[in-house]
C-alpha cells in the first residue's frame, strides 16, 4: 500500500493494524508529517505542527504496544485538535491574534483524554476568529480540498480541511451554530455534534457557553464513535458535563437498524430547499428503509423565529465570554467578531428573555416529537456547497444566514446530538450531506445508524479529486 492510500485509510483500520503490529505508530506519524509538509502549504489547515513531539509520543506508543500494553483504538493514531483546546505544549490562539502567544498551564479535558488513550496529537488546527463566522483578517482561511474556490464552512475550518485531505485520521471540532456540521458537509466527512454536556468544555475557548458543543470529525461513523468514546463523560472541572455513563460506541457497529423509527417532516426538508439536496435526501431515505428502518411522517416544531434569534443569543453569550478583553482590546478584534460582541452588549434584558422563552418552547416541542421516533432525518444544508464568491455576494443578507442555519441552529438550541454524513455528489462534483438527529444521550444510536448507512453506501469513501 502506498503512503497516500495509507493516509486515507479509516482510523479504525489503521488502529487494528497497529494493534496487530503490522504497522508502526512512528511510521504512521511520519506519513502524516510528510503529507503536511508536502501539501498543507496549499490548504493551510494547521496553525501549529508539533512534529518532534508527535514523533516522540509515537515512539512511546510503539514501545508500549510492543510490550503488550494496548490502550484502545486511538493508541498510536495521529490526530489533531482545533486551536481552541488548551494545551500546555503549544499555544492556543482560538483564531485570534491577541491570544497568539497564549500557552495554558493546563490541558483541556478532551486533550488529556486523547493523550491518555494514546492518541498522537500532530498539532493545532486553524479556526475562525473566536469560533464565529470568519477568520481574522490577518489569518488566511484554510482552503477546501474538494475545490479551493468553495466554502469550507465555519468555524472548524482547519479540522474539516485536514481530515478531508488526510492530514490526520481524525480531528476535534466545536459546534455552536453548525461548526462541526458545516465543515463536515463541505469536506465530505462524518461529524458528530454530541448532546450538549456529553463532552466536557473545560479548557476550551467559549463562543457561547449554552450553545457550544465539542465533538469528533472523521471519515466514518465508526471512527467518530471511537473518538467520542474517549472524550465523552462527566468531568469534575466542568459542572455542565453530563454524568451519564459512556457506552462502548464501537459495540454498536455490528448491529442493524431494523425496527428503528426515523421521522421526516417533508415540508421542513423540501420547501425552499435546492432540488439536488432534496433528491439526495430521498435516496438516503430509500437506503435507510431498505436497511429495515421505519419511516414516519412527523411535524417539526416551529423553528423560523428561533433561527432568527440565534445571532442575538450567540451575541450575548459571546459578549460574556469576552468580558476580560472587550472593549479594552477592541482594536485587536476582526470586524465580524467585534460586531457580534457589540450587538450582545446592546441587547436588553427583555430581548434576552424573549429568546429564552422561544428556546424553551422549541425544546419542549422537539422532546415531544422524539417520544414517537428514534431519529430525525434532515439535510445538513439547504443548498449545495456555495462558492466563496457566492458567500461574499450574500453579504449581510440575514435571510441567507437564516437559511444556512435552518438545519443546524435548532439543534444547538436544543442540545440534541446529530451525526452528519455525505450522501451524494452534486453537479459541480462537491459532496452533499445529511444529518440524523437523536434524543439526548443517544449517540450510540447515531453511530449504529451511521455505520449501517455507510456499510450500504460508499459516499464516505470518496476523496477530493485533486487528492484521489
């Protein structure tokens, strides 16, 4: 097998080969470091590459495995983390310029858990400023390996690009309005936005605490389950982390989905939606039906007003997260993040209370919906991946942003877990994607359903044409 094929292997595949001592963690890590050196000058996904440290950790993992001490499916596997996760061994800028020299005196809980599991952290991945919509003007955006002229999503841009270009076997992203799901959709990946609180946010730069989720971005559902199984769980340092036991997500991979009830609101998923997206979702429904799932027509709760309130809600919480630095260091902020914080600082208590009431109503309606279904089927985006020129032309048109958030923001408000997966290729040759949404703490069902779908399809195996 050549190194390119090795780089594109699923995480669980290389993990099994490491466990059986067919391949060395040092070899795998060197493959990734070499690829980063060869092509990331074009794609710009990494903020910091930790080559020497990664190789040292890989040698340690190799020694442990040779001695019969295998820590689990991430042991010896090279991965990367979004640059909002605190690390003592590298700076954490959070997409900003003012934090460029900040090195934490403790690791984020997710980082400690990855390293305890034996994962090899290759480096820190680029992201939009403060995890909002755009990169700081002084920080070039990563480019989509499927098409450098197309949108790569936000804010886990580097995570999407690096994982799609096979510059790591998995990455961590965060999601406040769609920032795991957009880059997963635009880069042909599988991403899990867990239940809010399923993964600790201790040591993770906040955008909006009550909306923020941390989760895995990978190339398969099984790989996502492997990473989630390591990073999920309660944390004494994060009182919002859920105490529910973490199941063995990989044990679900052998189970079918016969008998699962999957809901779909055909009005929500088709009205105003691009025909290519609608057609791909219809084909996905056929696959899930053939696998034994029962499809049930449902009525999604009213969501339009809630989606229109996502920016105000985010703005208030972002203003809180930046109290230590804004407005004292306002000149160091890019225009989009600055505008968001200014909006949050100007909102009244009545406006915030209105948002909270709307959120509570929606969450109650969604919980009622899930009494009769196991999963909900929705697109990831309402249109095929836009070009960068199209995104620029949209400007400040709020209707465009609200449309893009239609299938993502509601589930950040509700804290519901979702899995995003590719389900087609559009006429431009770009990936199409969909989501399955579950009840709270039902990630095991999402992994199971995602794996079943990917066992019957091959969309997740497609590579960016320039890297095929």
